[in-house]
C-alpha cells in the first residue's frame, strides 16, 4: 500500500463497525488498512477505465472480487 503523509476521513460509526467486523475475515489488521485497500482498488479501476475505452463488465469477475472482499455471502 502507498506510504507517506496521511489525511483523515470521517465515516458513519455504523459503517466503521461493519468494516471492522469484515476485517475479521480478511488479511487486513485494522479498519484503516482495509479502507485504504478498498480506495486503492476503486482508484485503480477508475484509472484503468479512464486510460482505455470502457469495456464490457464481466459480472462473474465482479462477483468473485466482491466475494474476496467479504461483501457477498456464499
């Protein structure tokens, strides 16, 4: 993950608590690390989309990614 100076972002407490619960099922050690990863993934996707023509979305890939991040229950 990227290093350097940091800034704070406020999120609703219930969202923080949900993310905190999800970290128990991931390799992330805390909420900050998990949120940073999610933001990096979103920024990467936006950059990739901006750098090339918009491609068709592969729903299976999206579902697999959401599963890996703990957002979908199997």
